C-alpha cells in the first residue's frame, strides 16, 4: 500500500472539512464580507485582506483532493471499474477547476468587473461544481452494489438536497430575484457544499477508523 493510498482518506477529509472551516475563519477578518450574500471565492478577490491565505489554501485544497484519488480509486475499483473512473474523474476536475484555478485566477469584489482571470475562474468553478455535484449519486450507486442500502439512501438524499441548493445558488445571480431571500448566494453555496461533501466525509472517516 502506497503512502498516498494509505493516507488518502485522511487528506480527503482535511480538504472537505477545511474548505468549510477555513472560509468561515477567514471571513471574520474581512470587514464588510457577508457569508450569506457573498460567494466563498470573493474571499480571494484582489481587494480582500485575506486573499493571500485564502488563495494559498485553495491551491492546497486542490492538491489534497488530487492526492486522495488513489485511495478513492482503490476503495471502489473492485466494485465497478467504470463508475470508479467516473468518480475519481469528477473529483479531479473539481480539484483543478474549483480549487486550484480559484487560487490562481481570482474573481473580483463585484461581478460588474469582468477580467480574463475571473472568466477562467468562473468556467473552472462551474464545471468543477457541476461534476462534483454527482459524486453523492455515484457513491449511492456503488453502495447499493455492495448492499449498503442505508448509506446509499443517505447519499441520494444528500444529492437531492445539494442539487436544490445548487439551483438556488445559480438563481441567486438573476436580476429578478434581487432583494428576495433567493439572493443569498453565499448561503446556498455553503449549504450545497455541506451536503455535497457529507457522503464522502462519512466514507472517509469510516475508512480512517477501519
């Protein structure tokens, strides 16, 4: 067993929990930042007082996800090689597009200002999030194949809930929802992440303890 395979589940757990905790901590040092109304990526904008630690963390988070791929692959390959390849592929795209790209290509403080960096960030983040959104569903299918019905149901519930929050996140940017509760872009993104990560966090902790 290689080092990365042995400790991959731990690295995966650090990446997911860190994503939630780090953004929460850094937001406390950004005066005027609203966790409910502003996206997580806004912490790394050029005018942000926490842009350096945030961008460095996003790069590290992406590397942690990539380092966890051998463990994820070896954990499920014997169940279904095809589904496992899709699963790790989605995780890899998320790691690069939604994490590493975020560290190198920052969004601006407001969406009114569009730059090449913000366009690259937007494309990478959108693709990464859309693919990782299906990770709970893939884990559910793999769980049903091994008769882990309970966990499979939990994963499907997480997939449905995260999908709903993802839709709200997309809608929050629309002009017709201005000054409504749907406008809470940051809130929907964070709740989406919570339920999107939850099944993989549960699996990671189980693997670490086993």
